[in-house]
């Protein structure tokens, strides 16, 4: 039976499937083979449920990319269905979108809990001198719980990181800020090593002058910091600091630069899809050049 026939059989029996569900039911085929067939078949359709946002692949010459990557998009954020399953795909798409929203809100609650676990006097410092915001998958309600291994600890964690940025004003007491970092680091370790949590809490604390300088959008580190603010979700602290940062992001012209880079990355993705469709049937993500088409280098461990 051909791969197209196998996919059609699964879809007829089970209805619309994510790429991961299809891969689990058809382990004899590679993810590349499934992707290619789904995107080239006249009867098989693919519905993408993700919002895309900009990222930089720092290990590949700061290459512009869109997140989710092509492979993550296919496996986690796409539904594969047959052309006569229009009713089923609407229902399945709604359920899938709600699933990501639910996971995002769950991770958002873990972020808030990490801050609420700080000593009372440190929480007051956050309210008086800081702004805290989230970025990444959670900010776009795209967080997922696809299991992956933590490269350093060797423990299994739940998909998307919880990315927190704390920006301090000029009056923030240095000793209290150091204590906040220390307690957040302790919480990070607890989250990673507690099986019923298994979340990666990433955080950075920086003074407002550093954040303002980064809005120059010059080197790669400034671009990443600016993009994180651009996509951010206010979490806690002083709204006026947050509003001031967003004002500078726009007035500096960096907001527009980020949006232009997004358009560039969108066009590049279309070119990449064409390159993937031209690959040999036996192409494998074991080949670094092939892998680079499907996902960012940071994601390599996730797809092993």
C-alpha cells in the first residue's frame, strides 16, 4: 500500500489528525515522507492552527526564521484531513486551538506562581520598581506539552519554556534584586526536578537602561531582546514602565524593523517549502542541511 493510501486509510478511520498523531500511527514512514505526501497530495489537506512569530537562528549566521518551525508546525500545530472532511476539520481545529490556549494558561499560572512564591518584601520590590513580562509560545497562546529531555539534567519536561523578563527601574535596590534572582533560580530548579511540574522556567533580570539600549536593534543580542519585548505579555509590576518601553520600541523605529524582518522570514519560508518538496524521497533529518530546512538548530534535540 502506498504512503498516500496509508494516510487516507488513517484519516477515513480516525478523522483529522495532527502530524504527530499521523506519525505515531504510521511509524514505518519518516516525518519528512509524511510531510511531503500531505503537502503534495490532491486529496489530502493540511490546516495550520498556529500564529507565526519571528525568531533568529543564532547558530546559523543569525538567520531569520519563523516559529513554529516547519517540522514543529506540521507535527504539533497542523491538522491533516481529507477534502470531504470539512465539517470534521472545523470541529477538530477548534478543539486543537483550545488545547493550546489551555496549555498556555497553565504555563502562565506557573509563571505567576513563581513570582508569588517570592518573599513578601521582594514582591513589593517588583510592584514598586519592576515590570515582569512573558514572551515566546505562551505570549501567543501557542504553548504545547510535547515531551522533551532537558539536555543538562536529563529529565523529561513539558514542551514550551516559560520565558520571563524582569526589567528594573533606576531606583531598584540591588540587594533585593539579587535576592529575587536567587529565589527565582531556586524555583527554576524545583520546577525542573518535580515530576508533576516538569516545566522549564527561563528568566532574565536587567536594568531599564540596558533594555533601552537594546532597542537600537543593532547586533543579534539587541535584536532578540527587542523582539522579546515586541511579542511580550504583561505579567506583573509597574504598567508605566511597560508602557514606556513599548513607546520607545515604536518611536525608535524598531517595531517597524521587526515587522519587516517578519515579512522577510515569511517569504523565506515559502522558498524553504519549495526546497523541501524538491528533496529526494529518502532524504533524512540526520543530514544537517536537510534538518536546517525543517527546524532551527536549537530544536535538534527535540526531534531526535
